[in-house]
C-alpha cells in the first residue's frame, strides 16, 4: 500500500469516526430522562423552526408554582428530549414533547420542589441531530436558539415572577449547558450573584477555563457553601467515550461533598430513586444503593453499581441517564442544607 492509499484510508477512517460519534449522540438523546422515540408524524415535515415562546403566556412554561410559598425559587431547565433531524429545534407546541418535559418535573425538579418554588420554561432546545461534536457547542446556531429562549424566560422570571427572592439554578445535560451560558453572560451582575443560592449544573462539564474566564462562576467545595456550582458526571471505573465529560471537568461528590478522591461508602447514600420515565412515578427507592468517588484524572464521578441498568445508547459504563436518580435523596437533602445556610449568611433576606 503506497503513501497515497494510506492517506486516503486515514481520511476515510476519520470521516467514519465523526459520523459514528454523531449517530451515537443522536441515539443518546432518545434515551435521556423523560424521553422516548418521538414518532416522525409528530414533527413538522417542513423543517421550519417554530415561533419563539411568549413567556407572558402560561402555556410557555412547563410549570410556574401557582402559590410561591417557599422563600426561595428554582429556575429549572430540562435536558434533551428531542433528537429528530427536522426541524432543527424542538417545537414547544408538540404534545408528545410537552409531556416529556412535564415528566421531568417529577423525575428531576422534584429534588428542589420541597425547598423552592419551581419555575421551568419550555424552550426550543437543539436537536441532537444538529450537534457537530468537532465544533464549539456554545457557538452552534441551533443551540443558540434554545439558549435565547431560556435567556428571555429568565429575564421574564426575574421581572415578573421572582419578586426578589433568592433562587437556585438547576438543569441536566443540555439544560445545564444552557445555564452555563446564562451564567457566563448574565451573572457578572453582583445583584444576581447575591441572589444565587446555588447552581446545580449536573450532567455536563464546567472546566478550569470556565472558572478562569468567568470569575463569578465558583465551584462548590463543601456541602454548605452558597453562590456556587455543583456539577458531576456519573460513570463506572474505566468508562470512556462520554459526550458530556470534557477534559478537566469539575466534579464534586454528592455523597460526601468532597472534591478530592476521598471515597464515599454506600452507607452515605440516603436513597437512590428510580422513576418510570413515561409516567414520572417512582418505581423503586433504595437507600445505600451505591457509593462514589471523584476520579481526578478524568473528572468523572465514579461508582460501582450492584446491578446492570439500562443506560440506552450511551457508551458502556456511562450513567448519564441516572445522574439524578442515583444520588436523588442526597441531592434533595443538600438543597435544604444550602438554602438554610444561605439565609444564615444573609440575615437581611
């Protein structure tokens, strides 16, 4: 085989690798929380991007707590629930997709609902079919459509719904990505920093470069600090190929709230909660299900599970689908702890 043949073969292999990565990410989106295969008949065959949500309308919100009795709010952004090629962005009027987003209020946002009033907008999230893994996600034109919706929803939330209360930011996967961008662009303002109880940006990566470029974005170091970011990506020891785990990713252990490699025994796990992703109902709740530790080399939250779980099309050992479920009760308890400490440190609130 001559040099030209080797060069062509190398280019072919690289092209195939790119297509396989993209295909796997599309399949992954179909297995996310609250997600199933969306019938093609439910999608606009013309491929036109739907009209921007009007956040003055209640129909543009997955939930607005009708009577906000808690002294703290949570602004929650759901993960990817849409993966078709056309249109490029989710149609928020699609009833199947709306139900998928509503189920996530039960399976994820319920971590926060005992401590905070929940506000969650519908947004025209980017389909995973439009992801180019070789380019900067945050510059993707379709991602920016979804981000612009969430940014407008957040502005409406602050001006019309929040009434000056402290708030939590919370998301998963693409929802966390959107909130990372929101913090980059809007949280330079001291007023927002002072209102922020914590940001639970789970299932995507915040890197040292983010913390250096945006000094108002601060990593959590304890179970009690406030105004900080909580983030991790769960996987088995030795797992590779996660599309959401970036080099140098920040990770804090939701069992012992350590950022070093101190292991947390499963006895620290207050309860794993598995949900039916179609109905949002609890199927199993088990204390002491699994322990975890931070892997500083990869930035992952590493765990050994007692059983094989259906992780969908994710690479072997990547438990992205269960980032909330595995540590559900610990997250819920920590939300209460951080809210308590926020008021202890801000007595004028």
